[in-house]
């Protein structure tokens, strides 16, 4: 499968550095040039996509809300 076009503008190419598998949800850390992006996806998706440490992926970020907190 390949992606020709996508409407998500925030795309971060990187490699998976860590996976914490849960019963239903899993955390996947992706090292990118800008830092680490963590995605929480279903464990089923981790298995279906055959994700493992070292796999090259693109993290697609599309959010309708971004919250900020002032640092002291």
C-alpha cells in the first residue's frame, strides 16, 4: 500500500524507537529530526502494520485543538 496524497500537513518521518504493547492500546515512540513523537494506537494496528523497533514510518498529526500551559 502506498499513499499518494493526504490532507494532514504535519508529517514527521522517523524510525520507531520503542513500543509498549498493551492489551488493547499500545504506545509507539517515533524518533524524528524534531524530537520524539509518541502515538497511542490499537495493539491490533501495531500487529497488522507489523510495526517493530527500527521500522521507518511517517507520523501524521491532525488536531483540532492544541492546549498550552504557561511555565513558571
